[in-house]
C-alpha cells in the first residue's frame, strides 16, 4: 500500500470505497429488473473488483485501491449510504489526488472506476431476460442518435448484446459518472 499510505486517512477511505460505490450507484440507477437484476449486478460488482485485483495492468494505484477495496469487503454493505453523492465524489478525485499521485495513475484509476460501472450496467438486461425482436429493434433505433454522434466525432460505437443490456437510466448514470470523472464517453 505504498501509494495509498501517502494519502490522508479520510481521503484514502473515500478512494477505497469508490470502486464499490460506483458499481452500487449504477446498480441503483435502474431498479426495473427487481431482485434478479440486483443480484446479477451485485455479482458482477464482486467479480469485477476481484478481477482488477488479479490484473495489475490497469495501473499501480488502481491495482492498489482495488486490492484494498476487496480487503474491506465486509464493510461493503455499510458503504451503500448516500449513494447519490457518488458522482460528486468522483468529481473530487483530481483535486484530492493532485500532487500526491502521478496524473497518469489518477487517469488510470478514473478509467478503472468507469469500467466497474460499465460492467455492472451490462450485468442484467432490465427490459426483459429474453428480449423480443420488437424490444431489440426499439433499443437499436434508440441508439441511432448516439451512433451518429460517435461517427461525427470520430469515436467508435459498437452495438452488441452487452450494450443492449444497458437501460436508458443506466446509460444516463454512466454518462453522468464519465462527465464527473472528466472522461469522454459515448454509449
């Protein structure tokens, strides 16, 4: 925990809670799937935190934070309070870590947080477990403005089953988080 030790305890606590809180924020953004969705998203959150601990390629700081987040798993339920504050907590990251952690490590951690949120969003298709062709068509048609915007800005936009799993409410939550993290994100 070399990098985390350089951070004040209250800030360190916030940083360590963020990966879980970001995933839970996404899970709470759309409750239409009920208990099945909540469980699938909770499982995805547990899996992604574990995956990032096993994959240190994402950045030294991100790996260190994810390891500590996993080590504090017994506290996760207590981290669910005031979930609406998560976007603002994300917005504070840069100023909280400025001058303490290298900018490239902060950027890698921000992307890590957004990936956690994206994995949770993709974990369950709230509109239906097995969407009808009409529902798929509606989802594809709704994505046309996003695809056009991505094309015009030179970004890629891929429609696949995972992107169909993201509800409009989850999409808005992802866009909010990306904006607060300072990441350009099209979905």
